[in-house]
C-alpha cells in the first residue's frame, strides 16, 4: 500500500486524544469497608465491569474513527493483485501526448492522421474516471501543454480536444521523454499513465538513438507508458526549395528561380505540375515528367517584376496527400534601379575589370536600370550615400575613421559592401578600424600577403564543393574543368571573425577566398584576393562576371528576402533608434503580435521568437507603418512520412517498458490489463464516518439511560394510602 499524502499519516497520533480524555475522566474510587453495605458488593462489582466494558468500547470506536479518517486523508492506493480483499476504485492520473507535427496532416483519402489520433484519444478518455487528474500536451517543435492536472470532466475534455489542430512544425522527439517525465512528477495519482499518440515516423522511431531509448526507459519507470501509433502511407511529394538562381531584382527585369520537388514515397510520380505565383497570381508553370522514388527534380521558373517593392513569390504543387509541404515561399525586394559605386585604389586597373564584369551581358545591350560608376580612392564621396545600393572597395589602401563610420551606417541601413585585397592595402590601418562587440566593418582581420602558386608558378583553383549559397549557385552550373581554370596566385592571410561565413575557398584547403558577414540589415563580402590580374585570372574566365553580378543581386535584397523555417525567430532591424518602442508582426492567421524594440550590436532590433506558422508574416515598425513580408516555410525534414510498423516498434522498444497498442481493441485491452492500481480513500472515509455515527448514537443512548436513572433516584418515594 502506498499513500499520496504520506505526511498526513502523522495525524494517526490523534488517537491519543480520546485515550487521554478517557484516562482523565476515570473515577478514582477510594475503597472503604462498611459492614452495612457488604450485601451489595456483589451487584456493585458486576455493575462496575459493565461500565468499564462500555467505556472501552466507546474508546475503541473513537480511536478507529480517527485512524480511518487519517488513512482516508492520506489517500491510500493499493495494487489489486497484492491486496485483492481491500475495496477500492480503479483510479489513474493520465497524461496524453498528442503528436501535432505537420506530418499528422497526411491523409489516406478518408481522414488525416491527426483525425485518427483524436479518435484514439477519445478511446483513452473512456477509461478515465470523472475527477481523475488528466493532462493533454501537443507534441511538436515546442511541446505545448493544453491541460495540466485538470480534474477530468467528460464534456469539458471533449470540447478542448475538438479545438486542437496540427501545426506546421516538425516533431522534436528527443525532448519528448523529458517533458513528459516533468508532467508525471507533477501529478498526484495512485497510478500514472502516459499515452503517446503519434504517427511513428521512420526517421524518428526507426533509428532511435541510445539517449532516446534511455530516456524512454526512465519514463517507463515513472509511469505506465503506452505508444499508440496512427501510421499511414509513406507516399508524399514536397516542394523543398525555391531559390533565386540568376537575374536582377529590379523593376522591369526577369529573375530565374529554381523550384525543387522531392518524392519521399516508394513509387514514381509522373506529370507533376509546378506553378509559380507572384502576389497570388500565377505567372509561370512547368511540368516535371517523372520523379523517381526518393529523388528530387528541379524546374526553372521565370518571374517578371512589373512593380517595385517587396514581392511575394510562391512555388506550389497540388494533388498530394500532405498539402502543408506543397508550397515554398520567398520574398524579393524589387527596386526601381540599382546603383553600384566602385572605389578604386589601384589607379584604374582593378576598377576597370570590376565595372566590365558587372556590365557584361549576353546580348551586349545596356541595362538602364543598372548604374555602375567608378571613382578613385581620394575621391571617395563624403556626402549622402542614399542613392547608392552597393559600394565596392578595390585595393583601397586605407580609410579614415569617419569614412569607416559612414560605411558602417551605410551597410546597417540594408545596403551592401564588397571589399577586395590588393598590393596597396595597408593591413595594419584596416585592423585599427575593427570595432568591438561584433561591430567590425570587415568579416576578418588582415595579415600578410602569401603566395599560393606551386613550383611551376601555377595558382590553386577554387574548391568545387561550395555551400548552398545564393552567390555560388551560378558557379555550380559550370563544368568542373571550366571552374578549375580560375587560378589564384596570391591571397591575403586573414583571421575570420566568429560571425563570418566561408563562401568560397581554395581547393584542398580551408583557406578562404570569399567571406561574408551581416552588419545590421546589410551584408559585407570580403575577397582575400585582388580583382587585379596579377593576383589571379578570374577576370579572364566566366567566373568573375557571374560571381560579381550574383553578389550585387544578393546584396540588393533585404533581409526579408531570405526565407525562414517554422521555429526560427523573426527579426526586424533598425539602423537608428525608432520612434515607436514596439514593432508589430502580423502572422499568416491574421494575428497581430507586439514585440518590444531593444538595442543589439550598435543597432536596434525587434525579435519575434520561434515562429509557429508557415506563410507570409508581415513586420511593421508600428501599427500604422507599411509592412514588410517575411516568408516562413516548413521544415521538410518532417516530409518523410514513412512509418514504422507496430511489430518493428515492439522490437526496437523491447526493454524500455513501453506498451505498443496498435489498434483500438489492443488499446482498451492494454489499459484494462495495466490498470491494477486502486484508490481506497473513499472506503476509509466512509468507514471512519460510520464509526463516528455509531459511536455518537451509542454514546447518546448510554447518556439517556444514565439520565433516566438519575431522575428515578431523585424522585421521592410515593406511599399508597390505606383506608
């Protein structure tokens, strides 16, 4: 027998009160021999024994009543197999963990997995007694407790259950046991049960890690754990990518995006139509003839920009069993024109090559929306830079502290900066301008110039294994032999900052050629080599114009162009302190969330932590201000909806103490088998109250008899008159 409130057992000491009262009220009789009363001694002794027996019986009833009430308040619980003779009710505290990740929206044509999971929860609720503690938690990227230790009431529970929906987030399975163990420890019940209702995806449950199995084993020691699978077909298509490949984000131009569709199923899918929409209007469509199982196919979608400003772009498919991952979103910041200023410190050589690469076009025509001009280093503009979008510093020896502050403000406002090394660069002067607290203008500190050529004077090529970065995508389409023709003879030794990102490096090493870091709302690219032909032959290959044009396209996009994933935090940056103390984020479900603005890294930001919906958020600096859209997509790791069979689950979870209940019949049978705990507090409470009532009635009856005897003794004798 166990007790939910064991400390209350100290109340059993209360039985000493009636015993103490009995001892105090005992009559201390002094024996006196009296010859005239000797004939009554026999009847007095008999009467005395009757009184003592009566008092002891009342004392015993009072002590039992106190003891039974204390036991009832301590909430005793027993195992029916061990103490089968003791009456009790089958009581249990129930924790229901319902998988609400977006894979649960996968449909078999009749119902989604989430709808079938709700039905399983209803079966579980039929075995819960009114008043039993129950908790309901929705599992996802961040587990959300809907009900916590609520006294079970069928109608209320059914109402709450009907309001729940699957979210657009993936399941973080590794954190589930710890979260459930916390809920178990917080619950007071004679027996505790945990039900995990999930679709048991293969990528989670099929290769459960040792820490996960150990955590599940620990949870099984705290409570009876049931795994209720709602498996389904593994067939699913998902749009896994929507990336800008080439083109300019300018009014009147056309950009090429690449949409990627992956087949997660085991059967090939033919005739997949991919549609591209701009602000909800379809502008392009392509068909993928066939996608083999487990493979991805890409299509090019051409997006014309007729208007400037932030533009919402989507690529979607239809006719799939899981609609949540059938769309991919992006935002393009379209400008009326793009202006690039090249500041040349090499007396014209590097600047000329950079301008030629930016103006290079396949048709040879001049682009009126793309303005490129070059100035010599001493003529660096000191006025307003508001009409310039990208500044390129090529072999600039040094800049003043005032110019460094001017460039820092320029980048923080959302513009771009490209820095090239060269023979004239004074490394010590640039390093002196490095700020503190992550506010450095460049992504690395500068060192000495090093020779990267071999014994025959041949430079090292670029590493063809490039990251999936926007500026690298055009280069990834080049043949490897053409890419390897770009050779680097010299480079500047650098020490990258912790905030920098390696974009390109030399083959066979991690020596950086191109680094990037963000500064406020803008970005800075840093070439550790020169644009001049004495350091490399980039200008003589297609690599240089493709790379420079793509960098400018990337830099002219705002932070809102970069899509986020559900669960990511959304940030709105300010170059200067805003007038409003709060920013507003409108969610895809039209909910307005107010977020405070705070200072961060010499700037100001408003941070919406952990987005929970997929779609277009709108960030505004105030309620009345125009909004900037932010694309938020689902994590396609969850798109692999293949499930583990119940047999495989039982084998992999063997030894953890978890019961796998695959069907509704199995679930009911497993609950009845496992629920051996009984709560006997009602029995002890009723028994204690019964003894109190009996004791009171018995005491009242005895008191009535004593009162009657006293009345009879006090009444004077009556004598009959004799005639």
